[in-house]
C-alpha cells in the first residue's frame, strides 16, 4: 500500500517539477536521499531522466569510508554515473561547520553540473525539513517572505541557468522511513543528527515532538501557513513590481517624492523590495534606519553602509542602493573614449553614443540628440565628470559641479553623468542635463553633424 501510493505521488510531483533530460541527484546515503534515488529508478522510462549521482565524503564520522564504498557499489550495480569528492579535515573550520559543509557540497555540485551539462540538481528535502526551516527562521528573525520555506523548484544561484528540485517535499519523514522499511532499502543513519548542541537537532528531536504532542496536526498547520503565505506573495508580486516602476528613476535609484506619496504599508513593502539584495543581508534595524532617513526632512542627504560593499543613500529627491561607493571617484575620471564619425561607441553602463553626419532618419523616439553645425571642435570624446569642469552657458562659464548641485542631482547620479567634451577637453554637453551655449548654433540654418545618445541597443 505504501509502495504504490508513494510511487504514484512521487511520479505525479516529479512530472510537474522536471524539465530536463539529465539530472544530478545529491545523495548522502541517508534514508531520505536513498529513498529518493530508488523512486527515481522506478520512474517509467518515458519520463525518467538520465540520473547521475553526486556524493561528498565530509570526513566527519568513522562510518564515512563505509558509506563511500556503499554508494560506489550501489551506483555500479544500477549503472549510474557517480561523482565523489572528499572534504579534507584540513578544510574543516573551527566554527560554523554545518554552513561550511553545505557551501563545499553545493560548489562541488555546481562544478559537476557545469562539466556534465546538467541543468537540474535534485535534493531530498522533505516535509519535516519544511517545518524545521520555518521554526529556525521564526526563531532567528528576518523577512516575512522567508517563512514560505523551501521551494520545490528554484534557481541554483551557484550555477547559471540551473535549477534545484525538491521532489520529496510532499512526503513526511515517517512516510519515507516506512517506505524504506517496506522496500528494504539500505541506508546509513547520521548519528550527528541527534547531537543537541545544534539548534536544528534540538528542534527536530525535542521541541517539535513536544508541539506535536500538544497538537498532532502541528506540522500540517505549519505547511498550510507556508502555502497560504506563498499564495499571497505570488498575488502581491505583480502589484508590487507595478508600484516599484512608478517610483523608479534609474537602475537602483528611486524618486523620494513618489515613494512618500505611497500609503505607509506600500512604502514599507517597496523599501523591503529595494533592499532585498542577497549579498547585503539587510537587518530589520537597517531597514528601520533607511525608513527614518527617507522621512527625515531635516536631512536631505544620508548614507547607510550595508554588507557586501553595498550602500543605501538618500540625496535630495532621490534614494536607492549602490555598489562599492568607494570606487565611484575612479569611475568619474578613468573612462574616456573618442567619438569616431559614423560609429557607435559602447559605454560601460550598457548605453551607446555615436557621432554621425546629420540624418534625422536615424533617430529613435527616445534618443538624446546634440546637433553640431561644424567640425571645428573635433575630435570629440565621451567621459565622466572631472574636477574643474566648466560649461559655457548663456551667462558665461559655470562649474559643472554647481550646475548639478543646483539641479539637486545626487552624488551617485553625478558620478554616472556622461559628458561630451571637445578637442581641448572642454564640456559641450552634459548628456540629459544641459547643453553648452552656442554649441548648437546653426551655420546658415544648417546642421552638419549630430551626436546620438541611446539607452537601447542600436539597430
């Protein structure tokens, strides 16, 4: 009874998740992964992908050598390609060994997938793992969306274009053990799973059983809450993205005025979205700081340092996040390219600029265009702002820095500003901001040349 029910449910779930002809199964020789491997082998041939196995000997237990030999023998018997590696004791850290072991495993999996052209990794996470993960995140705190738990299918960040699949999520640990007993599946028990010095183990072996004793439906309730939360987030996602576009002014930059016009609840959700940078690890306290900074009218500018070289900034009517703020000075002075007549120049931010003979037929609706009546200022160059830059205006020469400050452009925007300069390195066009006086004055009403600045790919 257990056999047929589990096989049918696994098959139905796997068909929904799998989209590849080749998969890599992460196997530890524990009951969860060995049952998963057996269920994969029992899939009908017409839906069964080519299965390879990845195994890591963590060298943490005396039984590791026996387990390694067991999985070698199993894969040889079932004609499964096996990829193994050892995590040498010299690589074991003094603290945080679980996280380090996981990092080592997934880097190994990514290497195998890249070399073998495999796009899907299968892990044996199950229903009880979902409950434990929910409880862990609840205890440690964080963002609400993290409580949705382990996704059945998600992008594998360690390997571009790849996915992690969890086909065992519909099953409880009890079901998996019962299936292993019925099918006489050999597996190894990891005794470290019972060491109570690890929080997850205390949850698994002490706290969750006590909660189940209070209410036998406790685990089912957690799974149900996770499902409801995931549903709400899926429904909210397009609405949030729509509102985000109404306040966005550039990549990672947003309008403070437009943000403040949003209802308070949406302000919080939008700020959470803006700060959802995986490598930055934003804390709740930092999010509160950011919100207070945005609402502080007495402080038009401010900075909050984040992890991973990220920085949250507010400057006048703009705010956002930027990466490696310390490098912005180098960016503003180092880049410089000469404009060659009849050619497009590709810029470091993905935009393009080109110098051409006047031809209105080349222009796209969103192009920024600067017209020139003569080639007397050639050769022209495109660069960022430099110290001492001045622009000739109708009232005389003005410091570019002062022009940008008067326009209340943030330091981030100023650092990214493109400038077209003439043969003497004098600015004639602050792209998208201001044009030099007399630079576009026509000779006999005719224009001979034009500079096109384009943010889309030139056709």
